[in-house]
C-alpha cells in the first residue's frame, strides 16, 4: 500500500479536530502525541468562496466570503480509502483546489 490524497469539508473546526484526534496516536512518557501512521494532515480552515474586491490602492472594497465548511487535506499513508468515519466528508473540487502536496495531483494514487 502506498499513499492516497483526499480532501474533506467538516461542519466546524471542532469537528475536524475531533476526527483527527480519534485517529490512532502514539504517546511518549511526557504525554506528547503523534499519529501512529505517517499521514500528512493540512488544516486549510474556512476557505474563501468569494474573493474580496480591492480598489486601485489595494484597499478592500468588498469583503470576501468564507465557506461555512472547515477544509482539511490529507495524504494518507498505507490506506486504500478514507478511514472509517471520514468518507462522508470527502469532497472533489475541480483540479487541485487551493492546496496540493508537492509532487501530487488531487486523487492520484
């Protein structure tokens, strides 16, 4: 098994954090935690769905509009599909979306 690249949208940052915390972790004697597998997780946050409008001086005329969904990209190691409880949050934007991992295109295997 290699890697898979998936994108997710959660109802809130808290929900995303709970999903990440529920993944298998190791803990050392000092209480430091890290993921058991070498998954790479990027918390993108609430992405803009409408870009802000700027005037000629670079001042914001119209604020951008952020999504009400919290976005996370994950490069899963050793999985063929999203872990249990994650699949229902998968999204498939066009192209790579706003983020990609170096050397990866979205949905490549």
